[in-house]
C-alpha cells in the first residue's frame, strides 16, 4: 500500500474525555503529520487513531440541531429563521427532501465504519504494543473496541435509514473513484443487518472489560461488555417492533435485483430475542436504578430522577460520552432571565403525559387534576399562586419542565421566577429567545451551572442507562409472554423510584402495553428516544402530525393573566408515511448505482 498522510488523525482531541484530566487514553493529539505506517508501528499513534474513531459517536448532548427532540412530539426548537441551521422547523412542516441533507449520519457513520475496519486490519502489527507484557491482550482489547464502535455505527444507520450496506472486514481503498465498481454496492436486508450487528457485539464483548468499574477511571467512556449488551438490547428491540417486524408497508421495498429488504412476515420470536438480550444486562451486571436521599436522609424521588444525570458514573450509567457539549444544552434551556436562550420548548402533549402525585393520569377519575385557577398554598414542588395545572404533579414533571411561574433551578442569586407570558422575563415580546409553547425543557441541567458567569459543571453525557434496559425488557416480554411477573416487577421498580404508586396486577396485554409505552415516554423524556419509539411502534402518523399545543405565548402581562393559560396551537406539523425512515442523501444515491432509495423519497 502506498504511504499516505493521515490528516484526520490530527483531529483527535479531548472530545471523549473528562475535562479535568490531562492523561486519559482518548486525550491524545499528535504533534505533526505522520505516515500510515507510523500510525500502526507506534502505540501512541495507534491509540490516537482509535480515539478518533470514538469521536464519530454523535456529540448530541446539545440537541437543538438534532431532529431527535425537535421532530418528536415531546419538544420544539424555537428557531425558525431561514438559514439558521436549525432544521427541525422545515422538517416539521414537511419542507425537506433527499437533497436537503439534514442529519446526514449515513456519510458520517460510514466514515467511522471504514476507520474502525482499517484499524482492526492493521493494529495486529504494532510491535511497540506487542513488546509490552500485556501487549497481545491490549491489542485484542483495542480491536474489540473498534469492533464495538463499528457495530454502534451500523446500529445508528439502521435505526435512522433502515437496511444498510454491510461492508465486512476488508476496507474499501480510500483512493477509489466514485464510479469504481467496488463502490457500487446494494443494501443488505434489515434482518441481515441485525444479525451482523448482534454477532459483532457478541464478538467484541469477549475481549472487553465487563463494566466501566473494571477500567481505570481515566478510561471511563470506552467500550465495555455492558455497553455491548445494552446496544444489542436496543438493536433487537428495534428489530422486533412493528416498523420492522411484519410491516406490510415495506412489502415492495426491494433492491434492483428484486431482493426484499424488510420482511413482511411477522416473527413473534424476535420479541423473545429482544427480551433475552435485555435480561442479560439485568442479570449479568450490578446495575441498579439510582436512588438518592435528601438532606434528612429520606429517599427523594425528585433528586433521584434529576441527579441520575448529574452525579457522574452512578449505578445506572451503562455507556456515556465523557466530554460533550452539555454546557451548550444547559444554556439553551436556561430561561432568558438567567442569561439563557429558552430555545427548547416542551409541548403540551408531553406536559399532559405526566401523572398526578397519586399516580393517576390527568383525565382519570379521582386524579385531582384542575385546569383552572391558582393554588392558595405552597406544596413540596410549587409555590402559592401556581396555576393549578402544574400543582401536585409527579416528581418527574418538575425534573423535566420549566413552566410559567416556576422557580429557576440555580439559586445562587436567590429565587428567580420564570415568566413565559408575552411580556415576561422569558416571554416572546422583543426576543427570539423564548419557548413557543410557554414551557422550557429542564432535564439534565445542573443547579450549580450559571450561564451568566459562564459557569458549567462538567459531567458525562449518558448514552444508555439502566432504566431504559428495564423498559426494553418489559416491553419485549409483554409482547412475547404477557402476564410474566417480571413485567409488573420492573415497571413498578421504575415508578417507585420516581415516587408514584404501583400499577395494579391483573391487566391484560393491550392495557399493559399502553402502560409501558406511557412509562417509557415519561421516564425517558428528552433523552432522544421518543422520536424512534413512535416510529418503531408505527404510531408517528397519529403522534407526530397535526396540531401541536402549548400555552398562549402571544398574551399575558402578568403571571395571573388567564388568557395565557389557554391551550393554543403553536404549529401544525406534517408527517407523511415516508418519514418513518430518513432519505438516504441524494449524493449517495447518485454515486452508487445499486443503492435504492427509501420508500416515498
């Protein structure tokens, strides 16, 4: 192979690291350009190359430029100015195509896949590593990490685009012309992609530390057996879900040679494989739902569900990105009164999903929900004078949502009351920086962070946590073996940690499915999962299109103005059947003559 300069290695930075450390594995930057031979002859350069592959994991802590929140029915990104770079607005209105190039992870992930494959093919020859007492073990681990990353990128492709092109273990030469025959490849079937990803994750797990606690602290954020098993759970749950399991809408989705890409035959056993994969995480490791006590020593569900994101490497963390752009997220969801942008709004649909403190939905008899008037007394989470819609809601509501009249989370300058009515301190009048629904996302904001003085608390950004695995398990189990006692056991574990009462026993499969879907939406709100859940359940045509509601942000001059507290349409969204899958970028379709576009694009 000809000697080539590796410019992209020079891009390696502390992008996967805890900010406070200078000696971590992934915090390595070569001082000058080097040859590919040098990369795989020297330990330092090989580690830098591997670190650069990790960087391909999307840095989505700042979710404003991602579709996963703003195009879900949970949230809205305020900015709608043409050319602003915030693409969720035109996407929600149906103004996009394969040429729009929005969220182009197809190209990004294949770049990561190629780099991971190239690393795996060349690291075996690193004599400097092999000379170490544990040299072969280290090489085996590094190869396993690259294999995990490659599988992770394939997973990212199939959940966004559907069937992928599996490239295998021989990297395509980087100097081929786009028209070269080796570049013309058809898509594999969805089931082939799933089988490949699962086998790769199983293989990678054999040579990785069991859990991040088995690593040195400087290595937190790298692949582990637990991370492999957790991503396997996600992959198999996706494959078992209605979008990809017996979906007649894709019956005609075929390659040019007639190969069917998504089977229209329902396979109940896919749910069992998904349940088994999640159970492997539950029984094979020592994860636990994070629980935290208040200052008096009593269990506090609010602190528990809030601080699971704030207390680094706690019992619930499975995989996390150690260096990230959380500070940008924090500023984007801080109200304008505290020098934030209030740019991520929560929809009324999500607000209504949170239960009352007594565990009943707002429309259930006996819930105590009131949507008129103001409270006359303070409660644990609200002040006197709060609009009754927000009083006596479950703790997770207050973890996730800043509403008109709520207090800001940072208390360094005393209590600050958030005002999202028209003339309020975070209202629409005279500013782009306001929530179009009257609600601001609040989750994963540290109470000690203060944008006014550029003070942010560095911490990992959780990519996978234990609560999600429990929800994966009970969803799959309910589809395969309804009535299994584990369903109620783990569903109520999540609810107990959240401070809401148990679900009663004896519910049928359909009712339990509704309960599980509800719990998943509330527990995992604003964690970039709802977008994919509505699609894999095939309900996005009902949930993600039509009128979207908030409060009346065009009215109000004080907190008690009732005209503000009116359910108001802030946007009418368009969701077409082809939106269940992203379009493959048109540039890729133009280049690869064997690559078929997703249906409807």
